[in-house]
């Protein structure tokens, strides 16, 4: 079967929309058949619950606490907890893999960076930047912003919290750009609905290994059914072939 990893997960320590503490996910994800997970809480310019009136260091400490609690809970278990970030620009969001707490502490200037500047800074640190759920439509969104290929390493083509057509539009977009694909659950609480993830032939030992494997297209984006059935997204026509156009205007920020 291979090794399954959750790539998009929120805790209540840092994400306002998160309902669970980091450590609560460990037995749940293991029971679901996952070999590991990446905690990607909303950063300070997104749907965060980290107070804005603290020092940068204090904010980073709180932000990383969901991941750190999960990491501690996984000690001694055959389950790998890794660190990531979901960052927001103008309601277009990106998953950062391959940076760590020290990088955040050393880069308070990241809040002033453009999309392209952040992409370059993350690359310099050995990480990657993936556009999350690019064709998502919600009542709080007025448009869809698609970052150009010059500012992203890949696209999240399957997000279990999205409708099939939204995912299919992302799949078609990523195929057109010929970029690596990722998939994730975008999970905020326990549920028995479809989930997502990346399936690898070999175990992923670190977030650096994950970033390299995605870049080298070694992982398979998959959907995970409530009964545990794992299906490659590429084998799901409803998730890969759109049946209607977006209802929101599509914009191209060009890395700004």
C-alpha cells in the first residue's frame, strides 16, 4: 500500500478554525492508516488565534505549540509529525514545507514579503511553497487568485474540504502548468468524511524529505474514503475533469 501522510492539518493552538489540540490527532490519524502528518496552522496574516499584541518571539512560540504538542505525543510511536505553515496574502493561501521554528524567529520580515519574495526566501532555506486549494469558493471570497508558476513549486489539487469541481479545476490548472501535485484533508476536527493525503513508496523521515519527494514527484495525491479505501486522485474523473467554470472572477497577482 505504501506510506500515507496528511499534508494539511490545523490545531486550535494557532488556527481560529481549529477544534483540536495537536496531540489529539495522533491516535485518530494512526487509526485512519496515516504514517505521519504535517501541522499547517494558519499564520498571522490568516485565520489565526495567536494574539497580535505580543512580541514576534511570543507569537511564534504560540504558533508552533500545536505542532510541538503533537510531536511530543507521537514520541515512541511509529508516526512522524512534521512542521508546515499555511500563509495568507489576499485570501489566497500557500502551504510552506521545509522551514522551521528558527526560520520563523529569524524572519519577522516575512510579513512584508510579496508572494515572489517569500517563495525565494523559502527556497533559500531549502523549502517549497505550494498554493493551497486554488479554486476554492466561499461566501467570504470575492475572487480567485492564481499565483504564477514563478512563485510556486506546486498546487494542492485535492483538498478534501472542497467540492469535486473545485478540485478538478485545480487539477487541470496544475496539469497545464506541469507542476508537482499535492493532496490533503485540510482537517480541523475529527470526522468520518473523505480525507486526503500523499502516498509514498518509502517512509518520509523529515519535512525536508517530504519537500524533496514532492519536488521530484515521488508522491501520489490520494483520496481516503471513510472505510479507509485509498484512491489515487488521478483515477477519479470527478476530481480531475471540471464540469463547470468558476463562478468567481479569476485573477493573476503575478507574485506581488
